């Protein structure tokens, strides 16, 4: 639950964002090909991942506006602020975490056209090591090239 400056509860959804890096090792399980013309493959794999999550907070706002207390924050919010350092301030107020993932993917090639789809399930170990967050993901792409 979030609270306003006077202590009244604020209802609604609070958004956050996460930047993730994945290192995946995959193995082709099944493949079909017509030399030079086409290829299709099924892959499975897994690997490690790391994440930096930014959750909006009063401390984040204090850092963005470069103030020390809430009264200053209210006054500074009405002024313009320097957006040049915004990304670094988000990084300074992010929570790092690590984990692992498993994935299954299909890939098809026809001459220089490449189509792929990867289904991934990610496990994130939280800082206190007592709870695990997990979520699915699906990537679909088309590429053109040699």
C-alpha cells in the first residue's frame, strides 16, 4: 500500500521495470534440412540470468530531484529537473538479483530468411534467498541476412 504525504492510503497500480541479461546454452534436439535452401530445428537449453529492478519510491524521487526531505521534494517537483542523469539515478536505485532459466525454441530458415520462437521460464532468487520469483516469456522474431 502506498501513502500520500499526509498518510492517506493511495489505491491503484504501481508499475516497475526490470532490465534483464540472459546467458543461454542451447542444444539442437531435432533438425531437418535441404542443403543451401532450407533448415528447421528444435532446440532446448538453459542458463543464467541477472536482473536490475527499479520500483518507484520516495527515495528514488529524492535522488532524481536531488533533495534530502519530503518538503524539499514537493517544492522541487514544481521546478524543472535535469533529465541527463535520470538513467544513472534509476540504476543507483535498482535492486540486483540473479537466477536461472530454461527454454525451448524452434527455428526455420529459407534462403536468407530466418524465423524463430523461444519459450523461456525464468527463476529469480530474491536478495533474502528465502523466496523465488518466476515468470514465463515468449520471443518471436524474423531476421533477414546470410
